[in-house]
């Protein structure tokens, strides 16, 4: 969904962290990705339905994991990131999923590599805007969360 404020557009997106054995999955965006080529990101995508439903769809598209391969741990409140370079306001809906299967990751055209890293090491990577804050929000047990509810705002 796109909302315009004067000359600035606003996009609602999901950012989904997958965790396995204490490590999170990050993916490097390819030159075929629409934005932030070459940057590291979590599974992400524009919200075209309910955010939680969209998060599961994006996980499948970008990693090959099915809904049965992951379990929702936390859905933090959305937050805004002002992308001044592109005149965009990103409204990020962060999610944390535990990978409960041993299925291998199969990345799609939007990425050209991936790594499982310790969450504390994310700051060492050149990431998309707001990724560290999204991670902090889903890892913070004190953060206000949605839980398992379908969010349609």
C-alpha cells in the first residue's frame, strides 16, 4: 500500500527475522531487488494483505520455508523510518520467527547470498534502513507487541 504526503510516499513493509540455533538469517539484496541493492536485510516485502499473513508469504518466497517450518515468536509494533535519499517514509512491521525445521534455505532472485549471524553482530553489516531498530524491537522482551494477532492497521 502506498500513501503520499506531499511529495513523500509512504510504504508499509514487513521485516521478518528468522532465528535458528541462536543465529538470525540476513540476506544480501541483489541488483534485481527494487530497492537497497547490495545491502543486507531480513526477509521483507511490501504489505499487500494483513501484515502477519504477508510475513509468512515473504518468508516462503524469499527462503523457500513453508508456514509449517516457522513459528511466530514476536510481532513488534510498527515504526517509521524516513528515507530522505529516496523521499520515502517506510512503515516497518517487524516480526521474529523461530525456524523449527532443518530445511535448507533457498533464496530467490531478490538476493544473492545469505548468512546466519549472531544478532549482536548485525551492526557489522551494511544494512537497509531501520534493520537494527527492527531487530532490537523483536528481541526486546519489554517491547510492546502484537503477539499472534492478525494486524490489519
